C-alpha cells in the first residue's frame, strides 16, 4: 500500500509546483511499474545505475548529474533494508549511490512491519541518519498489510509534502498573489548582426521567479536573453528589446499584485538601425543614442494601483546606497535592492549576491553574501511584510488573481 501511496505523493508534490524525478529500486518495481510513475511525473524513471543496454559515460555518471540538479531527496516508502544500506554507506544501486553523491537535504519516510520498525537495528540505523542531518518522518500506527497492528504505516502523504515544503523553504505566504518578474538583459539592435547589451545572466531575476513560485504565487516571468533556464511552473514571456519588455509588462499590469523588476534594461538604444551589417570600411563611425523607455518609472509611478507592491533593483558601481536611495524616491518604489557589481561575489554571472534592501521609509537592511535564491527569499520576506502592513494600516483592498494551476 505504501508503494501505491508514493504515486499520490508525486501528484501532490507536482500540485505544489515542484518538478519530481522518480528513482525506483528493483524491489520497488515488484509493486508498481516505472511506467506508472513516468506517466505521473512526465519524466523518465531511473531504475538502473548504469542505465539500460550498453553502459556509456552518460549513464555511468547520471547519479552525479541528478545529485547536482535536485534540491531535496525524498525516500518514500523507506524499507528497513534501504534504511540500513544508506546508514552504512552502501552504494550498490542508483538510489543508494545518489544518497552518497547528494549534499541536499534527505527526507526519509519509513514503512514496514511493526516488529521490523521496533527492532534495535532499525532504530540504531535511524539514529545514525538523524545524526547526519536526515529528517525522518515517523510512520503512523494502525492496521498493517501483514495483519498486525502498530507503528509501521507510511506517514500520510500530506505530512510528507509538508516536510518537503518546509525543507525547501516553501511557505506559501504568497498564495493568491500574481507576481510579475522581469529578468535577463535587453539587447538593442545596431545593425543586422550587432546590438547594444550588457552582461546580465538573468540569475537574480530567475531566482526571484523560482522563490515566488515556491511560496505559492502565480508567476509571470518577462525575460530578455539569459544564460539560465526558466524555473519550472512559471509563465514565461520572451522579449528582446526594452520596448518589447515595456509593452509586455504593461499588458500584464492589470492582473499583477507584485512587480519585481530585476531585468538589466538598456538605458540607451541606437537612434538608427542599419538595415545590413556595418562594414569596417565605414569607419570612423559616429553612433547617436537615444534613451529607452523607463519601464520601472512608468509602471511604479503612473500605472500602478494602490494595492500593488513594486520592487526595483539597482546595479551600481559607485555611491551604491546613495544612488539606489535616489532611485527609490524618484521612481516611487516600495523597496529597492542595491548591489555593487564590482564587488567580488555580487557581480554579473555569479551565483551569489551581496545586497542592501532600502525601504521607502528610510530603513536600510544590508545582507551578507548569500546565494541569489536566498537573496530572493529575503526580498520576498519584506514583500510579505509590506503586504501585511499595507492591508492592516491602510485598509487596502486586494485585487489578487487566484492561483493558476500548473
């Protein structure tokens, strides 16, 4: 029965917007076929350490690739055998090898006969896993498939889902909100092959989209070119130029309750676009530039509703806090997130960031070096705080859009 409940667990995790990769041991395949989980997850189910057919390099290191791509590892149901094997560091199939290769949180949901559960060997193995940081979700008590009564039934799938969400920092405090995130860079064409752009990778904006989705929001991601893949479960709108981004953001403004404007939008564009390729023989060349639309100022200052929260981002190279504070006031933002792109660990294309969050009331909150996903969650913590304060203090009536199903 626990094996069949695992299928329901996959479905509920997906309902929360999570992407699930299923791994099945040989014993698990005696109860449920891989095809059932493949149909549920929409992904290939991994069953063998070296893949099917002739071994190759890709299949030989697949456990490493999976270990590096996941945010948490859940073993449900966890038998007494698998608990013993991972407690002793055995790696003789894909799942046990994955456990050793992964540095992400491990959640273990045991299911077994009551005598096996109470056996001192099992309890010692569970103690070992807990001491290493694994989260063990104790089984429920009741009538067991073997005919006995006692502890050993797989915990409810709802309790396992709650443990996963808590582990991933998914608080669902943005449920009912529609969050629009701008990300990536814009590219302003100069001729048929060249453009004016910048070095933004899109990582910060994509982290904001991922964090918003994890917290229950419906997420609209308006993105220019970026070097990372869009998060699972968000609505993606691809643009290239500042004008295209402005039009797309404006088209979604009416359904949006929170705007997170993290895109690195070009401030200028060529006044003229050459129809072909500019030849070197045409030098010296004088390039005339004109300003692009100030998307953040337009949306925050002239088009926003009173209940909308607008967060800006300021990538600076000098007088970082002062320039960001001025931008916060002139553009009428609720928050602005400032960083020095010349600082090690905070520039373009890095996985970390060092930011200061500035508030409209003058408060400033500097953050230490952390991953961009952690920065995103800290920013969203402040958004949630503003939302609660705004509703309480100003009596705002929310125009939120219901959560859209993935």
